[in-house]
């Protein structure tokens, strides 16, 4: 068998079909369109069944806490009558210490059901640790493929920390330098082992997160007798947003605002050897958030089940310094030491709660475990070693890859809105490349309307304007 890069990439679809056990081509309904809900249903598990599956391995049913001290801090810096109540869903209580245990649980259950001997995941680490943990419970093998090092052999401390976690759960960890070889090695391993592709982007993975949204709805109703007014979700590849939003909708939370939050790493290229170690966040940043928002099918499966543009009401960014500041504030004011990913949405929550009325409720829907490599001290020390300036001041002076500016007071924490209409136009340009409106079927236009949350008429107008530009 030809195992050259070109040959393996040419076998991509064939390898994916064998490793996921799903024929994605049968969902195609038009030139562009595919049956998204039909694909999600193909996972074959209802919400109640997922709850049962997760209960077997101790996943889910995590606590939710009101952050009284941080809420009071926000109210002291908010206009009169403003300062919504802030709650946090403590997903660090899951096996492996993050919400990703939810998405791993269904994938591992399904792999075991189909007779696979093990699973492979390509991830910076939290998801790999979740797959390894769940695989251990089911007696399956696990391989995790990580991008860890730049060309100098220097590894980012957060990724190294997560690699240690994967190994602790019994996974074989394959560590690579940054570059295109990640997907190539991933495909080779799938082909050689015959293992299940535990992609972050299958219907199995996304359906596992739906329980998170439904739990948030149930816990807020039980405790406060109302639906959450806003749920803030750290946004990277889109799975967290998609699964949580779908769970909220299944629980009947039709008026809850779904807000995505990412660390602003604009100007840094995620696949660049030179930029790789100049970012202090390995997930939940714009380097993933924006590309996956505007073109989700860049994923490692033919059709991505994570489609955040369908569900987001708002998308905001925060700076690295603000997240580091909030990480320490959560530990020192609330007694919860948690990792950086969930604290991205918590940083956004402090700013957004300041805009909302006091009787309203905003939920930060996840935390993650922390460890030596994830801690702000390790991250900031590593940044200094890379020549990045660290100082106190106005966080808007943060320059990704050059300066991390920590706030001097909580009133400086703010968010910058990302234009979702711009993201929708970008998505339409990619989706309709090579087509005119007249080339498309009605099913295509209806699909694009669902994808963008625009009317079909608005989609037609935007496609025509795009062609004119």
C-alpha cells in the first residue's frame, strides 16, 4: 500500500468511512445541502439514552454554583440596577475533569457496541484525556495524537500537561511538531489499527454534550424557577456551542441567549511554527473559533456535526490578560481553582453580566480541571521565555504574541463583539463558491437559511451581492 502523504490523503474518505461506521454520502440532499438533523439522528441515541450511557461511567449530573463574590464584584462596577447573577456549571467534576467526558462517553460506548478494539483522537489534550478515561472504563485501547512542539523541540506547557493526563489514563500518546503531518499521522493510525475515529465532530460527540444544556436548564429552573437569560460558552471548534445549545432547546429554553466567547489571538497563525509557542491558550481562541464558525467542514469527518453558526446569538472575544486575571479571581474569591478554557467564558460573563439587570441569570456552562502546565504561573513564565511582554495595565493594549496585559481592576474587563453577519457572509462565500443562485436547488437555499439563521430571501440577496463584489 502506498503510504505517501498524497496517497493517504487520497484515501481519506475511505478511511473515514471504515473508522466511523457512517456513510455520510447518504445525507446529501442537494448540490450543497445535506440532511443535518437526519445525520444527528443517525447517532441513534435519544437524550434519555445518552443520559443513561453517561450515568454508567459517572459522566454528567455535575453541580452548578452561584458565584456570589464575583457577582458582587460585578455589581460594584456596574450601573445602578445592573449586574446579573453569575452561575458556573462545574464540569471539572466529570471523570477526566472536563465537559469533554460527555462527548467521549457516547463515542466510546458506540465504538464498543460496534466491536472496535480501540479509539484514536487527534486533540491538544482535554478530549484525548476524556477518550482515554472512558476507553479505560470499557476495556478499549486508546491512541491520542497531539501537536506539541515547534521545530526547536519546545513544547507548550498546557499541551504537555494534557499529554501527561492522557498517559495517566492509559493512552498511547503520539506527539508531533506543528504542521500538516498531524492529519496524515492520524489517518495512517486509523488505517493501521482499525480503531474507531473518536472525532470531536461526529454526531456521537455532539449528542453527548446535549445533556450539558439540558442539565443547565433543569438546575436553573429547580433553583430559581426560571430559565437562564444567557448561557456563555467557550467557543473553539463549535462542538461545545452546538451541543449545549441543542440541549437547551430540547429542554424548552427558547428565549435563552447563546453567547460564544473566545480568546482574541488575531494575528497569530495556528499552523505557524513561529507562532505556535507565542500563544498562551491552546483552545477556546479565535484561531479555531473564527475558521470553524465560517467553514465548519474543515474538520476530520466529511460533514461536521458542530455547526455553531446555527445556534449563536452573539459571539464575543476577550484578551489573554483578562482570562488570566479571572482565573486568579475565581480561585481567590470563590475557592475554585480551574483551568483556562472555562475561564474564557467566565471572563466574558463578568463583562456581560454588567450589561444585564440584577434579576437576570447568566450561566458559564463549563469549568475544566487545572494542573501545573495549565496554571497562569506556568503560562506566563513560558510567555516571558518566548520574549512576550507581561505587564499590568489596560487589557485592550494586549497584542497576541507580543504583549499580555493583565487588568489593574475588574472594571476594565470587557468584551469585543465579533460580527456574526460578517461570519455568515464568509460562510456563504465558501459554501456557494462556483455557484450562482440559479444553479442552486430550493433544498440548497433552505439549507443555507438554516445554516446562517437568515431567511431564504436574505440568503439569495447575499449570494447575489457577493457575486457582484
